[in-house]
C-alpha cells in the first residue's frame, strides 16, 4: 500500500513499494530510491523530485 504525506512547508513524501510514478504523457519515471519526495514548491532543479529548494526559498505550504 502507498502512503503520501504532505510535509509542512516541504515536499510530498511517497512511501511504499507498489507506487508507479508517471509523467503527464503517461510514461513511467524511474524511482531510484524509496521512499521518495515530490517537489511541492516548484523550485526544484530535479523536478518532479524534491531537492530541498523549499528550504532555500522559504516555501510556505499553508496556502
């Protein structure tokens, strides 16, 4: 079973081995490690994955 946790002022943390990540065209994206984090702030240089940029830009996830 997959679990997605919204981290306060941070990424979406995706846990579980039965998760497939696909792009907008439906092509599967490789996931190199589990769990993985998906960018929520839009500033990651490694989209759709989080690279910690939310800390650098002071992302506020409350809105």
